[in-house]
């Protein structure tokens, strides 16, 4: 599980997200921004998407092992 937290989020409390992430043993990424600053066209969009793609690649990449 990846939890991406906007540290200055006024829409979704970052403390609640951090607490949930800790309980779930999730990978956590913090961004020094507000909730909507990670939307396309804003400064934190690229880093946020990059971290999500990296996470998904690591966890969903084809890990098929030959049966031979």
C-alpha cells in the first residue's frame, strides 16, 4: 500500500492519513503542499505521479519465474 500525504492538506487531515498508513505498514510519501497541489498542472503533480508509478512498477511488475 502506498499512502501519499500532502502535509498541509486542509481537506483531508494529514495526521489521520499518517496514522492509518502506520497501522497498515504502508509505504509513505510526504509532500510539502496542500490537497489540490498534487493535481495536474501544479508543482507537486509530477513527483507524486512519479512515486506512484515507481511503487506500482515495483509491486506489479511481471515476476513470473520459469518452472524449469
